[in-house]
C-alpha cells in the first residue's frame, strides 16, 4: 500500500502551502535544511514528512449490522466494483477501510477505490479523528451540527460526518481541493450544482433523450439540479434533480435559444441536510471550499455558508428542517452569557483537522491553523485534531500556542494500533476559568494577560468574546492593573460613522477594506509616551444594547458622528444623550469627532455642536473636533486634546 510514488515530493509542496502567509508558513529555506541533522551519507536523519494524498476515491455504503459481515463486505465491494464509475480495467480493487455502527441495525462502510498507482496509505490520523468524533459526538452529527474540516485532503472525516447527518464544510488549499470534490460527488453530495432561473412560473422544458421529445412535466423554477453531463457547445446539460419538482433526470437547455437569457445558473447552493431521528440515519451536506488558514477569511466563509444554507432551505420549502437545532443551541447560549448580535454567523460546532502539523513540510503554518480554529469554533464547540508524531515535527510548539486561549485534552490514540498519533480535543475554557486564573496567579504578569486578551480579541471575533459571560469580562477589566500612563478609551457612535476607519488611520493601517464591526476592535495607540487602549465597538442597532458591557473603567469617551448624514443626526444625538446619562460614564471627558469632513455635504462641526446642544453639557470636559478618517485630518488634534485632559485628571 505504501509504495512511494514518483512525484510525491512535488505534491508535498502543495500541502505545504496550507495557510501559507509569508513569512511563517513556508517551506524551510535551503540554509535551514542544511542545519537539519543528517546521517553519514548526507540523507536527512529521521525526518519523515507526511505523505499527502494523490487522488483517492472514498465511497460509503449502508449495510445491515446483523448480517454476516464477511459476506456483506464482499457483496458491497462487488457492488462498488461493478459500478465502474471511477475505475478502468487496470484499477486496483476497492478496499474496505472501516465500518462504523451508525444507527439501529445499520453500519456505515467506508470503501476506497484507489486510482491506478496511488500510494496514499497513512489513514491513521484521519481514522483517529473519525473515531473520536463518532464516539463522543454522534448525536451532534445526527442533529445536523456544523462541522468544519481544515486541510481535508481526501476528506475521510468529512465524509463520515456528512453521512451521519452533519452539515460539513470541507476545506483545503485551492490546489488540493479536487480530490475532495470528487469524493463528495462520488458519494452523492454533488459539487456541480445548477439552479433553474428561467422559464417563469411553469419552469423549463425537459427532454428524456438528447434532442428528444419535450416531456409534459417541466423542471420547476428554483429547482437545484446536479450536472451529469455538460455539452456547452450544444447549449445542453444532462441533469439529476436535487430539489424542486419535475422529471428526476433529463436534458435541458442552458440558455434560452433567443435572447440569450440563462435558464440555469451554476450555484454554490446545496440541498438542505435531512436530519435523522432515533434509529434512523440522516443525510447531511458537504460543501467543498478552498480556504487558506486565516482567521478573518474563515469567519467570512462561515457567514457565506449561513446565507447559502438559509437560501437553500427557502428554495426547498423546508424551512423547518434545521430550525429546531439552531433554536435549542441558541437558547443555551443567550441568557446573559454570550454576546452574539443578530447577523453574527453560526460558527462550527466541530472543527476537524488531521495530520496538518509537521514543521519540516509545512513550516510554522500551525500558528495560522490555531488562529483559524479560534475564529470559527463556536463557544461550546470542540476541535478534534490528530497529530502524527515525526522527528522535529513542531507539535509541542503548536500545542503551546493552542493552550494560550483554549483548554485541551491530549492523549495517544491507541485504537488505530499506531502508537505514533496524538489526539487533541480542544474547547474554549469554561466561564472565567482560564483568564481569571491567570489574572490572580502570581506566575502571570498583567503584561501576559493583556497580550492574551488582545490576541483573542483582535479582528471582530465574537466567538472569542463569547467566552466570557458578562461578569467575567467586567471582573477582568476591573482587575487589569492600569499603568499610570495608560488609558482606556471607549469609542462609540452609530454604525457607519467611521469609528473603525478612525482607529485604523490612527494606527496607520490600510483602510480600503473595512467591514461593519460585528463585535469590537481593540488597538493600543502610543502617543507622547502615553498608551491609549482604544475600544471600538460596533454601532449597529442590534449591537448597541451591548455597549454597556464596555463602560467599566473607561477613562474617556470618543463619540463619532457621520457629519455627511444629516438624516441620522437626531438618532446620533439621542444615543449620545443616553450615554451621558450613564452612571458608569459619569464625569469622564468626551471627545466628539465630527467625521467625514472631506465630503462636500458634510455639516460643519459647530452646526453639529448646536444641533446636539453640546453646550448644555456641564458635568464633564468636552470638545468637538472636525475630522476626516479618510485623509487623517483632525484626528491627531483630537487625540492630543484627549491626552491633555486625561493627564490633567490624573
Ligand atoms: N469619505 C469618508 N468616508 C469615511 C470616512 N470615515 C469612514 N468612512 C467610510 O464610512 C464607512 C463606514 O466606516 P466604518 O469605519 O466601518 O464605520 P464604523 O463606525 O466602524 O461602523 P460600524 O462598525 O458598523 O459601527 C466606510 O465605508 C468608510 O470608508 C471619512 O472620513 N470620509
Ligand atoms: Mg466599525
């Protein structure tokens, strides 16, 4: 099985780019390779990087558990062999990989159809992950939880989870994604899906044979179909219907012969998962998507999936299919524990990752791997990670990084009869657990605590925020010992006012791709030897109720107004008045930024001051500063003023 295949070194290179982001995730440089220990003949000593997969097709079949297994296996293998879908004459016979009891009297048989000459043989890490997830989280899978596999390769864990009912997102680098796409398609999770967009209310015409007679029944508008054969030059496609109504299979035209209007368009939508009931088994979904290990990108992916899933549910008219799971999970999360405004994506309940840490092959890409896991793992989710031990593998450093924010259990995987695999199950720490400990502990300096918080909270990661219940967060803020020359600045204002842009401009970061803030951003700005920890909180209406969580221990309030938006001036003034009436913000200096002054229609700062009746504020020092976050004007002046008044107060 494990013949080394020519060219497998090149293939290694493609997985090595997992999470590639200069300079960390990279192949070792020539000089570093030279420094690695070698034997007398000059060969690298003891380094055995993972063999990444050449194509391998995985199938699964349901079977009856009570039947004679040997006989059953033989029959299943024969069935696969006779399908002839993916094999030619010379191909190796299919091979039974594993059997998993999944429901009453049912086993799932995972089979592999190796393409000619394929050498992939290191199943241990994937099997270890499957084992763990099935043993401990089968009910989650069957309830349709969301699973994200990172670096999926040929995707054994993804297929197993989807077969049990989970909504799976299998990800790998763009260059590695083909194997998984083929495996998904071979198992009935089509990846080439089209949606009927033409034909009006009657739908589009279908023929049974190519060029044959038009059927009576049409393919309904919005139906999702799987592409079986595409003949673009003939403007024809053979399809299998996945949702909607109409003939199950047939030929359709892609665009209307006159006028060129499309009748079908390719889509990322997938038919919704069917949840399973006790004793039965469901059928999940698999979406295969390229993903580099990068926190924000992964979070964006989650958001996109939410949209796709709800669109698919709507189209299938089966909106209730997933609601019960969601409702139950959210009920558990909401009461005063976590802050997840509407519009925040549902994160991954289970994150899977097999054999993706090996420094000789992938460099330090584990750093991005951990960041990605942190950004997508739901507050009560779990990450299951298998690690094949190799020389100089970097696994200890990976685990140390993981432990910075996550709690984990680690053990040797014995079931795979392979002593060289570690399994890690990581979760967010329980309420307060980790961070309060670290604040109280003499071993941990404030400095270290600050870094941990900043690490966890960079970007707009609500999943990280969700780790604290309210009290937890407030206690932490109270306990943070403040340096005399350090101040905590709270920056608020309506959505779209320009808060995040101001923060980024002040810290000289790129402002061309700013998204509405879903959680908050913290930045430490150093000015005149003074450190300003600025908290920029999202201003959308759904997030405003959470502003009060951040009032504690603030030294100043910066309130940002979009001067170009006269219509919302009243709303902005109302929010400001409410803030000024808050006890916890009592007496602290107020800086109002009249932002977007670079726009022609901007209202001048003095008019805004008059409209907001700032002159009536008598319980604190305040000022209004005209500024533009776009060109930076006025920002420094505002901050100078702020430092001046905070210093005076101190
Ligand atoms: N012309 C101009 N546009 C600006 C200025 N400041 C911000 N913008 C734009 O206003 C939009 C909103 O900016 P953000 O910084 O995201 O606003 P925000 O207050 O952080 O919004 P939320 O995160 O939703 O609370 C972006 O498109 C910015 O490019 C400015 O000074 N001039
Ligand atoms: Mg913002």
